[in-house]
């Protein structure tokens, strides 16, 4: 298909596709003349991935590039691949310091995670902001929240493992992480009503 | 204390306090002269609650008023009080329709919740948005997420029940719901890394 047809198939305007080409986020099509190139289904998939990362994931161009590089490098394990996808996802506060209480929480939980990961920094910032707003979260409370979120993460990883290719798994983890956040936020409010009603 | 001291004690500027007084969100102080009034600790607490609702909760003036009215009306049960607090919290998509799949999910779960609650509408919108972004969430997946979020809601309600007064419980539910959302979002990402590392 030609670039105009690629635009139609993906819903992404031609000028944005040309931007993706210039930035190296979309591989060139097969040149059929000096000014024309032919695109295939792999281009459609790539455009959808880039668009999902940028639009739904709020991922910057550098983040998209690191995800694509990870996908292109075969020796990575699936776990490493998911790590790259996770690091590309921006989270508020993920460039701040790691707090002592979050370090203690992770040690206490025995979670095998990098103590300097962006999500650990974001967690430190979120706990500090809650405390400033009058919502102290003692270690025991944080631990209970963490244990509940292990259940969520297990579902996330199960969803990603149903995919056939590493690219599809990264797509599911990155886009799924971003798009499922609002689902969980709404479910939490509904669950609060359910628990409150049962307790009377 | 005078209004300037109330401003100092709460960090809320005098002109904002006067706005709260005009809107009926803050009860009048005891008049000590034609232009002066005396404020007490109940005013400090009220200003902190209103500020938390508006600033951290993103609650509108009408929502704040409904929370305050609920607090003033003694016959409400604690559950009803929390319901009023939850309804005052805006969630994206909470004015849209309730989808059939969310209705089916709630029936399947047997949760004793109002089928028309704002959070149920927000959940319908979030599930639809995820699907549009290429993240289908089958009924079995939604059910697993819902079960994990019951664990989160149980912690939420336990935190609220540690408070001594209904006002403090509402404060904890409303401000806690808003301020703990980012904590859970960050915890989810850390938990994904932990689960992924354990699965290898």
C-alpha cells in the first residue's frame, strides 16, 4: 500500500507518518520509484504500536525509540523486554529520590525489584504527597496495598503472556498498563461501596 | 483567633476564606464587633476539609456542599456518609452510560452496589476506552481485577474506620481515595516488575 493508504488503515495522518519515518520510529517502505514506497502489514502494526505508546501511553519519542530498540534486539529475555517497556512509561515523580520508607517496604516485602527503578521513585513521591495531604500511610497499610497490587500485576502479566509475539507482549504491557489504570481507579470506588455496604 | 490567624493556621489566604464564608462552606465565626469575628479549632478543621476536597479531590463547590450537608445531618449511617463522599468525587466518564458488560460483571460478582453509581459509569467508560486502544478486557479478566481491588477497598475502609469522627472518616475516604490512587498506580508498576522477575 502507499503512504496515503497506510494513513487510512491506521487513522494516522500522512504528515505524522512522515514524522515517524524521519525520527526512525517507522521503518522505510520498499521504494518503488524515486518518490514512492510500498508499505505492508508490518508497517500498519508498527504505526499502531507507536501511536498507542505516544497517545495512550504518553511516552516521549526517546522512550518510543528505546522500546523499539528493545524489540529489535533478540537476546533480551521477555522479562527484560517488559522492563524496557515499563521504564519507557512516564509516571509522575519518577525522577525524584527514593525514600527510606519505600526502600524499607520493598525489603520487607522481599520483592526482587530494582531499588532505583522509575516506579520506585514515583511510589516515593506519591506516598510523600499523600502524607502532606493528611493521609499518613503507615508501613502496615502500604504493605497491604502492595499485596493487593500483586494480584493486579499477576493479571497484567497473564494478559501479556497470552500474546504470541514479544512485540505484542510489550504492546499489551505498555498500553495495558496505561489504559487499565482508569479501570482500576473506577473499580476501587465501586469496591469501596461494596465493602462498605457489606460492613453496614 | 481572627480571620488573618485562621489564614495563617491553615495556609489558605483570607480572600479564599471569605469566599468559603460567602458560599456557606465555612460556618461564620462568633462576632466580636461589627467587623470582627472570632474563629476556633472547628473552623481550622473545616477549612482543611474544604481545601482537601477542592484541591486534592478536585471536588466542585456543589460537591463540597453535599459532603458538608451529609456531615451536618446526623441520621445518616456511616455507609451513607461514605456514599455521599464518594459521589462528590468526580471521576472521568462518570456521567456516561452504564454498559451491559459492567452490569453483567457486577451481577456476576454479587456486589451490593447501586447499578447507576457514578463509579459504575466511570468503569463502563474506562473499559470501553481500553478496548478502543487495543486492550480487550474479557469478563474473566475484569473479574480478577475486581477481586484484587476488593483487597484495596478493604484497606481503604479499615483506614477510614480508624478515625474517631464521621467528619474524619469522610476526610479519609475522600482525600485518601484521591491521594492513594497515584500510590496504587506506582505500586502496580513495581509489582509488575516483581511478578515478572519471579516468573523469569
